[in-house]
């Protein structure tokens, strides 16, 4: 299959649903061989089947980003199945944990804090990048794309650990870009705004004077596919904000809208 990702080998964490699934399918449509990963085997196999039915190349590996051994083993499995790794998409996040622990920072337990930080930052970005690094360094046109959130740049009531973790994603991206330059590894961030689960056009959001419509997973997939491709060969250490202008709108935002901003990852 030809396209902007032809010849690339991509691992997408958290790609059995939502944004991650759309990213995996779009990268495959652009010609990449894709390792679909997640905790639910049945969902992962369905994504692989859709990719193959569309003429793409994909495999599935069960991945728990909170388990360092799992992260290391899945990267090794990807290299073993496809013969290398050129593209790392760090998309996973413990969204169920985040959604079930919304409260003031002082009320979080250390265990809750650690679960969110590990699933969003430590496992999803640090461990994944650490174990992928030697493979990316030996590849041509290698890149890392990290998925962040509007919560990385604004204070959302009740989401302290998640906001801190997503802010850390951006900081690590810049470090990876600097450290990867000598080996030809690019690293960039996509900062996600308000995204709904559906894959079609979600329509215009008119309440509160929002600038444009609420996003859908393909809006993010297109952005990731660009940054992962050689079309973005001169782009590294950058943050691409894909939020329909939400973060630059000066209107007041209520807590319900804040809670939904950037929380829909794969």
C-alpha cells in the first residue's frame, strides 16, 4: 500500500478504540505496518481485521502500559514481527481511572496519583520511548508522536494528576526531540481538545460562542499521520494543537466543558 507512511513500522498504544484506533487505521491507510495494542484482545483483533480488510498491514499485541515488562516485551514483539520500528505513537491513558477519581488535589491518595501518572506519563511515554529508542535510532525517518491534552495548559478543577501528567508529556517530548536529533529521531506532541467518540463530523458547537465544532477521532488521526510522516521531516520538538480553536477562545468555560476537554484518548 502506498502513501505518506509507506515503509514505516508503527506501534500505537491504546489503539483498540477511540482516538488510538483511528490513528492506527489512518497510519495503515497511509501505508504503514501497524502494531495495534491495548488491554482487550477482542477489540484489538477487530481493529486488525478492519485494517486488513481495507488492504493494510496490522498485528495485535496485548499491552498494559502500567507494566514495564509488558511495554518492553511488546516493543520487542513489534520488532520481531515486522523487522524493525520507525514510528512510536504514545496515545494510551487510564481514562477510566481519571473519570472515576475527579476531586480536589488534596483528596487524591498517593496510590491514585501514581496510577494516573504511570498510565499517562511513566509507562506510556518514558518506558515506551526508553525501550523503543535503540530501534528508532537505527531506523530511517524515525519519529515519536505523543498525545497530550488541553489539560496540560490549563487548570481543570478535579483533574490535578492527569493535568500534571499531560504537562509532563509535553516536557518529555521536547527532551526526546533534543536527545534524538543526533540519531535522526523526531519527537512531537499533538495537544487534543474536545473530542467525541464518533468517527464522523460531530457538527458545529454553538453554545458559549465556541469557535468551531467539537472534534472527532479522525481529526486527531490526520494530525498524527502528518507528524509521523516524512512530510514533517523538519518538524521536531513541536506541539500541534488540534482543538478547533477551543484553547484560544476567551469565553468563560464551565466545569462540565472543562471536564470533557482533551479527555478522549484511545
